[in-house]
C-alpha cells in the first residue's frame, strides 16, 4: 500500500532536513525547542511548523538543501514560497496555516539574531472558508452509542474500550488527543468529571453523564485488566498491545462505530465533538459554558456552532411550517 500524500510529504521533509547544512539544522533544533517548550505547542503542531520551515528554506535555496540559509529569508522569498504552495494545490486553510507558520518562524529568527528584520509581519493570509462542521442528529448519535453498547455485551476487552471511548467523546466533547492522554487519576467518579490537559497545556475540568460513567466502569472492571502490560503505566485507555491508546486507533474506532448509523456522514472523533457542542447549544447551554467545556481559547471559535444550530432551525422550519 502506497503512503498517503501527507505522510509522503512528511517523509520527504525529514529527508530534506537531514541534507541541510549543520548550522541550519542547529537553528531548526533551537526553533523546535522554542515551539515545544516556550510556546507549549502540541507535538503535531510542532512537526507541522518545523516542516514548513524546512520547506521554506529549501525553496529559497532553489531546491538545493545544502545551500540553504536562514539569512536568505525575505518578503519576496516568503511570497514566492506561498505562491508555490498555492500552485501545488494547497487549500486556503492550508495556506493560512503555513502563513502563520512562516510568521512564527521569522519572529523567532529575529529574536534569535538570525534575521535583522521580521519580514513575516508583512505577509497577508488568505481568508479561510468557514465551513460548517459535520454534526450528527440526536437520533444518529443515539444509534451509534447503542451499536457500541451492543458490541460490548459479550465483555470483549476491545469492544468494552471502544464503547467507553465513543461514550466519553460524545459526553464530554473532548479532542481525541485529550482523550488518549487521560490517566486513571484524571477521572473523578464522585463528581463525574475528567481533568483534561488541552492545547497550550491549559487544564480544564469537563463533566460527563451516567451512560459514560457506566461504560468507563465496565471498561475498567472487565476490559482494561485484560490488556494491561508493563507499557500501560497509568493510561486510562489502552491499545491491543497494552500501550496507551493511539489517536489513530481512536479515530478508526469511531469510524467503525459510525458504520451502524442510519444515513451516516463520514464522522470521526471531531464529528462527535461538533455534535456534542451543537446538542448542548440546542438544549439551552450558553455559549460561554460551551466554550469552557470545549477548551476554546476564544469565543469566536465556539460561535461557529451557533451557525450550525441556526442552519438546523431553518431546515426544520422549511420542512414543517406550512408557510415556509
């Protein structure tokens, strides 16, 4: 099976980084530490920003990594790099993210004394298309959870884990990486809350309901003990070999469960997060509360869900009102 385009690009960037001059690789290592330790960015974001820096420097070297220098970064080169990305088919969202990565890199390079001027300040990012997230109807969410519950009736350890994963994702609206990062001590059953470490190492407390509690207890009582190993440590959710559950496995679990949903959209863990937020708002929760539960840094991100609820209200009105 051939690797995905994204995986192939990452592998290519890793190879190109190894071909850069020693001083440039040293600078990138310092930049990586800055992103991870000073900015507290997630490992995924660090890899993406670092890959963009490598791509930019190689582009400015004319495709010859051995000739790359950080000092060669200027406004014309930044614009040329983004134009090449656009010509290669990068979406508006991708271009906006790479513009942000370029700005972060040039700002760091100025502070590190590698550039005399922050050319990234003059970059303008393309406006992103704000698309409405995929959201399950309440009956679809119920069908998915019932399917996961039915699969776990035989007390198979993996099926018990999968049910607890889906229940907790929908009950709490946490990100899949946050869920996989949970430890046993992060669950407070007396209060029915979990302690979550989110983006930027921001910690928050998120409640969950009785069905999720029941699924978690069954997983811990009858499932986790069958998978636990020396690699498990304090991880709440485990993979089949006993290590901490990988986000890719959790995504596959959700996609598999969603196969039992009538008229399913292609929904993964983030779709359950979108659905949880939308159903909370439709049930009367205020926007600030949903923002805090989801761990959004700004209210503007949470406000996207108000558009979802408005679109759903309009659809119901068009379908049911005699004068619609």
